[in-house]
């Protein structure tokens, strides 16, 4: 067996590192779900424990389409009509008619000029910067952008800089500072995944127009539900068609399987088609996902019912948490962080909520900044009022146990520390 | 294997260099030595091969700044110390803030 050939020193070193992760409380354990994704799921946790039916408040299934019967039917039909695998990258023999069809539909939906599919949005972010920028250019990113953007920027030879989170004054300083560069690309998430706040996209676009810079938005936590018709943060801020590059995922609201895209100016997308390494050297997006995503676009284009319900759920959930006395991050997205500040407290509260039948995850350093530990709750259009009532009951019970209801940040920190 | 040779330079009486002074002195001497010394002749062939392949090759001295915290490591280079430190600060800052999937 191959494992027998591992040098003992390697095992010792890796074992020590794993031990250190466990000691620091950073070891990630998967919770096995024995059901399709949905508002209520059956979870085996810890491993070997009897299945527990819990209310899911931590998935990115924003529109509740992950297991929607029409999406499943479209996936089955796609499988029958176009097969399972393509055994090729796109540019050799991996492009089917439905890949092009989905790219055209996304272009129309996102209000851009062209679109290119990737296996994931992580891949899109990993490939796009290197494909379009050179050492004559600069990337100026919000300091809270997604990790995959950071990785993509590291792979690109353009100069890197950052601006303080959503600080437009600081962004303008940076645009002026880099005025000598050939191109300046301002990079932001549309919705930031940890705090759930929205980028000030109208102001960013205005600044970029003023300084002749380009705008990049990762709209993964927005596509399908932010904006009046779910076209994302550009729609929400009235700048549809004015964002030069959008990346997004089909792994969250848009069906939740996998896949992503770069969408934007025609030349940018074409350069990605020619140069983006995750596109060139990784297999084509599976036909079954393409077929299902086309159906998702049909569903979200036909009615705003689901995004409206999601918006309402988020509003109600924010109100319920506030009325119960929890300290939450204000905002308008379906990402609602419940602030606990202390890492152990966040873990304890998440554990107790799970025991009460509510599945949430505690986040703490280094996932969030030190002293910013929290529970991130995420709403779905699949949640009903019955679900939200049940969830808030559990939150109240656990909050009472830890005496954090109605308490300010200072009071929580005073009692539990940072 | 190359033998590392060192040079001791007595400082004038009364001079009390701080760590930054010593770094500067060290860097200055290293720069002079690097500029004075010729590259290994074996590089000529490699450089010719690169040029035949269409590469325009140039080289020069750079500053290197590094930051280490437990297993985290970042380094940046630049033609000036300011640029190296600026690059380092950006790289570290990228991973300072919280992120989640």
C-alpha cells in the first residue's frame, strides 16, 4: 500500500500539524447529510450518531432551488439528451450547444456583453486577472474580498493594492496613487460573505468612471436574488451594464450544484477564453449542470416570487433576532450574522442550537477577524414562517442560557472575553 | 560548494550603530560585492539559450522583505526597500481580514 511508503517524519510532522489545528479549535469536521439539500435536513453528527432532523440556517440555497422538482427534471433530461461527461476541455471537444446557450442566457440575465463558463466561480476568479492584466496594470481590491479573488490576484503579475472595506475616500486615494498605471481594476464582492453587507457599487462605478478605471464584481452571494429582478448588485444599485467584469457562481442561489462564469465586456471575456488557465486546462462544465442551470434561469426570469419571499424572510428574521435581543449586523441581504465576539461562545451557542434542532455554524478567527466571532445565519426562500418561528424559539432558549439577550457588545465581551 | 567569505570592518571609535544602521551597512557592502563580482560563466550559455528563444533578460539587485507568523509566510521584493515593504504589507493584509466561503 502506498501509505506504507510514507516517511515516518512526514507522518509525524503532518500529525503534529493536525493536532495543532484540533488544539486551536480550527479542525473542520464534515457533518454528513442524509437527504437532499433543503430547509430541513437529516444530519449525522458526530460521525456514527443517529440521524437528527434539523432546520438548515447555514446553506447558500438562497432561492430554495437546490432540490426543486423542475430543476431535477431538467437535470435528468439534460443527462438523457447530452450525456454525462464530455471528457474534454472546452476548446478541444468539450463545447456543446447547451454550453453556448447558457452563456448567452447568462449574458442576457446579467446585462453584459458576453459570458464564459467555468467549473466554479473559484476557477473564474483564479483565471480572470491573469488573463486580462499585465505588469503594467494594478488591481485595487476591497480588503474583505473572497479568498478566491485573493488567490487569483496572487497569480497575476499586475501590481496589487487594497482599499479599506467599503471606504470610498480610501479607494479614490488609491485610484489617484496609481494614476500612472496602464489599467486600474477595482475589485469587490457584490455581497460580502461574512457580514452580509453590500458593496457601494453605484459609488464605486462613479469613482471608476471619474478616474477611467474598470470595475470587477464577484456577485456570488447576489446573483438570482439581489435587485428587483434578481440580477444582482448591479441591478440593486442601478449600474446594470456599467460593471466591466462580473464573476458569479451557480453553486449558491442558481441551483447550488457547481459551476461559475466570467461575464462582462466582450474583449475581456474573449481574452479569458484564450488565456484563462482554469478554462484552458480543466474539463468543461458537466452538461447535467448546464441543463439544470438553464432551467434555473427560466424559473428566476419567469417570476420574482422566490427572491421576494427570500427578501421577506430576511426582513422577518432580522426583526425576530433584534426583538429577541440579539446583536446582529445590520443589512439587507439574507446573510444575517449574530455577533457573539468570543470564539468559544460562538462554538457553544452553535452546538446548543444544533441540539435544539437548528443547524448553524460558529465562525471565529482566522475565518473572521479576532474578536468578531459570530454565528452566520443564512435565509432561504424555502423557509416558511413555521421554520422561522421554530428557529427563533431555539435562539431565544440558547440565548437565555448564555445570558446574552439584550446585551451589548461590551457586556458580552466583559462576561466572555474576546 | 562555495565557501562563504566574510569581511570585518572596524567601526570608528564612539560609533554606536543601531540595528537599522547595521542593516544598511550590510546591504551596502553586499550590493558593492554583488556588483563587483561577475556571474558564473555557466550562465552565459543559459542566457544565450533564453535570448535565442526570444527572451530579453535583465537582472539587478532588489530588496527582499519577509513576514512570518507561525506557519504563515509572505515575502515581497522590490527595487527599493519602500517598494518591497509596500508589497509585503499588501500580501499580509490580504489574509488579515476574515473570510468565509
